[in-house]
């Protein structure tokens, strides 16, 4: 079946990433989907299945810190250039060696924007959910009182050990409350990450390595300044509790190609809240920008696969 999701392990950058794939037997274009915090690749299940039904080949990795085989201890390992390197190494390993479509949410969106900054030539389209361009987002954390306050939770998130303990308290009560709209399968996958001290620390190290409150309006690990010319979709939730209108407005100056900004009455957790709305936005946008002359092939040699 075209929409059957498989679990596999992909070796990239000397580490082993747990990934979900769907539609890899198709002949269509490749799509990589990046999860945020505290999420996993399972957040993308309905999106992957919908894309596969339209002929796309999709891969969603559990990123650095979330996969048991990709959890370096030191904080510096989670700097954005390293996270970006993982994505293109995974793409090359699975056979997406030419252009592909990229989708990201939350920290996955920040990583995705960094992928555009570093290797725009490898991407056909970029779809960001919730988080606008980091050049604007990081700047407004410093300069916009509203964004400064909305993002202030990060100050606690970077303290060693505390966020990990808070996530695990009362049988993961915070995660259960946050993901009350998610499937049991998705919730179980998130709890599995934060039940493992090594992975819980690795996931939280994304904040520690790229802390916007220590960089005076700039990203501490990457410079964002490139004019983006590939087609970009940005989906904003009107009820998003971490993004201010100012940061969204300022992000527009980086867009020098097609830029589609969609706003819906959704929260930060828009994929769980209204997956069909997000699926429609993504499939419409990606479908309007086909890759021409692509000969990307399927890789994953020697992978371990389980059906979901």
C-alpha cells in the first residue's frame, strides 16, 4: 500500500537515526519532514500518508537527540550547523541526492530555515509551520517586548536537568496534557524519548546550544542573512503562544521569491489540532512546485524495516 508507514534506521554523520518512511516505493518526488520539541517523527504520520497517496516519497527522522543512536552528550553538538548537516546526510543516505521538498515545525522549522540558509540549492520548496524566519524571530526576542515575553520560557528550558525532570513528573503529566489531541501512538513515542535521560537531555540541548537570550538579537550558532528565492510557505496559527505578529512581519524582508503566508485559527500544535487543514496547505503548495528533471532514487540499503 502506498500509504503504509515503515520504521527504519538510517546511518548518517556517523550516527544512527530512527526514521519513518512512507511511499518509498512510489516514483514521485521526495519530501523530508522535521519535527519540533517535544515531538517526534510520529507527529507527521497523517501528513506522510496523505503525501504518499499523491505519489510522493516521504522521510521523517527522529532528529539528533531524539534517536537512541544519535545522542551526543556535549551541548555544542546541537548547534544548528550540526543539525543541518544531519538532514542532508540523511537525505543522501536515503537516496534524495538531488532536490527535495522540506517541511518543518517548531524547532524543526528553525532547523529547516537553517537548511535553506546553508543549502538552498538542494531544496525545491520550504514549508515552515509556526516559526518564522530566525533572522526576524531571534531579533524580535531581543527587541520586541511581546516576543521577548512569549519566548521567555526558554530561560528555564536551558537550565541543566530541570526541564527533563519537569517533563517526567507525575507520569509525564505535562506531555499528556500538551498532547491530548494527539493519537496514543504519537504520545507514546514522545514519552519514550523523555523517559530516557540520555534522549531527554539531547532533545533539550537544542535550546541550550542555540539560546536566543545570550546572543543579543542574533542566532548564537548561525548567521541568517541570505535572500531566499525558492518558494516558501509559512503557516501561522492565530492562537500560537510563542510567536508575535512583529516577528512574522519582519520575516517578510528575507523572502525574494514566492512567499505564501497562511493564517488559521490554530494553536502552536496545529498539526495535531487540524491535520486535514495542514495537509491541504502542504499538498497544495508542494504540488504547485514540481521538481523538473529530477532523478532522485531510493536508497536505504540494508535498512531494518517494520510496518506501522
